[in-house]
């Protein structure tokens, strides 16, 4: 089922982004009255084709790109009456505008998608904290400021990171990523007291414990934050068929009271005890329909990424929405503010992407961060199943990425053609054909190599779970 959703998500997301990209080329070419022979979404054998007045519209089998084909004397014979509409007969400025329109419309589309996302409303877990990890970077920063701030046993909210407003742990994480991408060595937080509404700025929190090449790290824990979590009762939600709990007769709705006579107050207690008994048989006392029962459950033994063995019971947690409501937030913006926020997010992502590309080129950041089509398919499938906001977020991010990628000065890509046009503007004549052919060859090798490398990264990610 996951593969099905990944395929559906990939085709849908890439179809939208590629269509928008090629539509940019197409519309500007129409504005300049060029003769457009074909508008294709995808490559390979057509699965749908419709002939317009002079343009053939095609949907092809391989959804990894697309193209707009113009009348061009360099590629085929052009009728004399259409010569003035051939691509190669246009001024360099018109050709520049047509080629630039594709990636530019991707950037604009990302801005619009993010704005819609902010108008719909973005949900997240509030950045609440009432405890600091001892000897952590956060604790050291607090102590060095000598402001008599004591987080433990008090309710605080993170309201700013590096002077940027945050409203959820996700937005805190985004700001941390931006600081890491920029190569910053420390970060500042503003903590707002929920009791008095006063705030304290904690500056110079070291980022040395975080590795940008290890995205699976718990960055918040490494910095010293212990997020406030809702107290969830140990009530079973989904019970996996033929799992340990199912075999012992436990069902959804059962409330666990104790395990091996150790009282279970909440779901956190339940997880802690279960994980600490890998492969063991445990006595579970539980409540069902106001009656108390006992069962012996043979826990499954699994191994985590760090090599540690943990126990599993094959159950999920039942969560009452009213229990979670105080810990979650949904942020919506009006029309104009949504576009303002979306613009800022787009600019931040573009800057961060360019900085990351630069740091990858000079070897400061691992190229293992590059994702390929398999990862995109997985993310797309997950986004579709997670809801509209998750889908819009991924769509905007990928559209932005495609726009940036196509503006890179690599022959074969739009950015490479734009470099040729800039040279032509300066020297007053087109770049020599031999230079263009050599550049196209080098660019093609680079793109193929990058694609295979990204696929290799995808395979490594999948193999490591």
C-alpha cells in the first residue's frame, strides 16, 4: 500500500511541477508569437495526445520532466512563412526570457502554494518546555548569563529563534536547520513564561553537538530541551494482528494498569517498561469494561539503529483529542499576511539551498544529503496520506527546488542556456557551436552522474530503514 501511495504521490507531484515549469516556457513563447510544435509532460511513448491549432499536447510515460518544442532551423527545416517565428531567429533577449520563464514560474508557484498553505492553516505541537537536560548547551548558556533563570518545574514556551518568531517545534527545527546550513556556531532563543508572560533571551547556545549530516539526530534533546509532552493514559489503540498483544488476547480500548506488578500511570511508563524487556514474557494487568484482567504477553525483540535491543508489544496508543488540544496549535493568516509569510519562507529556503549547494561543492556538507526520485516518491506518498497542508508544503518545497536546480549554470539545464545567452549579450554574437556541443556533453554527464548518485543515496536510506 505504501508503494501504491508513493507512486501516486510521485506522479501527481511531479506532474504538477513539470506542467507549471513547461507552462512558463510555453506562455512566454506564445506572448512573443513563436511557433510551438509540441508541449510534452513526461518523456517516452505518449499515453495521451491532442493536436491543437499548431501545437501537439502530449502526456508521456516517464514522468521525470517535460519539454516545449519550438520551430527551430537548427533542428529541422522550417517553412519560409514561419521563419520569423522560429526560436533561433528571435533576439537573444526574447530567448533569454523564454528559457528563464520555466524556473521563474516554479519559484512563483512555490510562493503561491506556501501562501495557500498559510491561509488553510498550519498545525504543530507547541514549543513548550519545563525541563533542561543537565550539562547541556542550553543549560551552560543559561548559567553563563547569570540571569537566575530556572526552567525546571516551570512552564515556558519558545517564542523566537534568532529573532525569528516560532509557534511550533517544527518551526523551531526549521530555524535550527537554517542556522546549521549557514554554518553558524551558536543560536539564541527567547523563552516566554506561561505564568507571568515575561520573557528571557538565552544567547550563544552552542550548536557544536549537532551534525547537519545526521538529520535523524534529536537536535532538541542534544541542545538540552525536554519538550513538555501530554500525559496520555496507557490505553491501547491499534493492536497488530498476530502481534504479541493480539496473541495474548488484548484488544483495542484495554487500559494497562501494571506490567510485572509495576504500576503504569501513563503511556510513557508503558513504553519504558515494554522496551526494557525485549523477548521476555511479562504479566499484564489491564482494565476492560470496568473489570480487571491479567494476561501473559511474550514481547517481541527488535534492534534499534544504535544496536540496542528493545521490547515491542505490537500495539499503538489510543489518543483522546481533548487530551492533546492544549499542546497543539493551528496558525492561520489572512490573505496579505499569508503571502508575506510565504514570500519570507521562499526567500529563506532559496538562500539556504544555495548555501547548502555551495557547502557541498567545497566539501563542508556531505553530498549524502542529496535525495533522488525514490525519496521524492516516498515523501509524496506520505504527504498525500497526511493531508492537504503536508501535500502543499512538499509541493511548494519541490517546486522551489526544481526552480533553483534549473537556474544553476549547468549546460543542458535552463541555467546553462541562460549563461550562453548572457555571453551572447556581452560579445554580440552567439557562442560557437563546438563550445555549445562540448558544454552539452559535460552537462549531460554531470546530470546523469548526479541522478545516479541521488539514486544511490536513496538505496542506502532504504536499506538502513
